C-alpha cells in the first residue's frame, strides 16, 4: 500500500472518501448501515428525514463506492462495501468525545 506521506494519488483517494462522508446525514446513514443492511424507507425513518433526502445522500455514497445495494422483494437494500469504514466511523466518534 502506498505511503500517504508521499503519494499524492493515495492522498487524493482518501480525500474523496472524506468528501463523501462530509455531510451529517451521510455519516449517520453509514453509521446505521454498519449495524446491517437496510432499505431507504427504514433508514429515512430511523434518521427522521424525508425518504428523498436519504435516497439522495445514499446515491452520493454509492458514487463514492462506500455503499451498494441489491434488490430484495422489490426494495433496494443498502450495505457498506468498505469493511474498514466501520472502523473509521468508530475512530471519528472518538475525536470529539470530550477528552483532549
């Protein structure tokens, strides 16, 4: 794996991941999905946001290859595609935990 300190391509790839996560609803969607697959209706209800907003944010996460979906019983069921994304969220959650 390329060294982030000296590889602009690697830094650019990671920057794109961070951009895709840089919206509160997208972060919350990924946090929901780390517990398992869910469809848009379920995610929208859990986050108390309109389904259209959840769909829009999931599309951005799909374009960044962070989530994907499959069809089950006529519904698009979303899942995280990057296994280490859950670890990243866990790390980020600790960044502002109140202890400096």
